[in-house]
C-alpha cells in the first residue's frame, strides 16, 4: 500500500470512517432496542385500500410487518380522509408508517431535465426555496392527518426538518428515513446523514456485504436493505443472503420491491386493485424470506409485533 493511501485511510479511521470496506464481514454488535437484528418493511402502500389488503395478507401468512413505506407515488394524490384512514390502520395494527410526500423534483414545471439521461444524474433534490416550502407543507398536511414518519431524499430538506423538529414546529417524535434516491452507499455518507438527523438510511439497491459492514461500523441507525428490487434497479433477489445481511448490518430492515420499474408501479392512475394484488405478492415474498431466516439462521432475531421503539401514527 502506498504512503498516500495509508495516510488517507489512517485519517478516515481517525474520523470514525473505516479505512477499508469490511472484507472480513464482521458480526455487528448493534441491535434494535428490543435486541432484534432485523425487521420487515413493505413499500408501496399507496392507498387506504392497499393498507387494508396488506394487513389482511400478513394475517393470512402469519408474518409480522413492522414498517411500511406509504404513498410512494406521492401523498398529494391521497385525499385527507384517506391519509387519516391509513394512519388509523397503522396505529391500530402497530405498524410504523413512513409517508412519501410531494412536492417533488419531477413535479416542478421547470425541472424536466430529470427525464434526460444526463439530467437524471444531477440528483433527486428539490429546486429552489419555493419547492422546499411546498414539500414541507405536504409533510405538515400529513402530520395533521396523524403521520409521524417521512421519507427524505434531499439533505437541505433534512437539515430544515431536523431544525423544525428540535424547535417544536413539528412533533418531537417525528422520524425521517433517508431514501435510496439520495444515492448514498458509503460509511462516510451514512455518518453525515445520521449526524443531520436521519433515523434510518436506505443504501443504494446493489450494496455488497463488505460495504454494508463498513457502513455499520460508522453508523448506529438502522439500514434498510433491499432483498428484492425492481428490474430497473437491477432486479436481484437476495433471499439466501439475508442471514449474512442481518448478521453484518444489524439492526436492519429487509425491504421488498418486486416489479419492472418504480416509474411504472407508482403512477397514481394505476388502479387500486392492481396495487392490492401487488402488495399481496410483496407480503408473500416477505413470508418466504422469514421462512428462510428461520430455516438457516434461527439464532438471528427478529422483532415481535409492535416493539416499543416504533413510532406509530396518531389516530386523529
């Protein structure tokens, strides 16, 4: 190893960032507050009817879903009563709900470069102060409906939301999950996002085990790891890797997102019945992974239903 690389890596270590990815795949000593290593997350609960279907399928398959990502197409497409109904169902079932809100970059009339190949590489951040204020207004609309968890992909918005939370402008218990669209997949990035107030982070979809291990060394918050992902993101299905993922990345959420492309799945004009069928498939895949974990790694723990540290919506 060159002197320059050694100097850089020594400095990284001094700052709490592993100098190398964790090729030795160390076992994480960190857990959820209840001592569990992994939990289950289902994305794409687009409407109240989708939530109702997901709960029904989870009961049928006897699997505990700990967290859902709701309204991926944008909560602005849900009317206020629907937002309240979703919050009430999640609260009653003991499921943490992370709401995906509008206003977003793709909705900005002056932001059509996102549809070009090079424009998409510029990042999924909001343009200008007006759009930030619209985005936070939709978060506050959801807070009024009872929601307490939100997906964030813009560091500027995260900075403001964390300040608003600390100063009491939004409820102190509100939590923020940093989205895969933030594009982070390093220990340094995770440390920055955690320091800015994020409560969990979704690394990019194809994160390998050594990088997961290095992120875990630097950060304490849960990592949200795709086990299956849409074809447009790579299409992999890491079912048999789940014991290693949970061992190395604990505490972590297993995420399930089958399909062709998120841009196809989450268009708001897709019928509710289509989303109901898809959510049943997601719960089925989660139940298969649960079976494989019990079969191959029974010593690695998952949480029981309604663990105390979940931040549940408030029924209004």
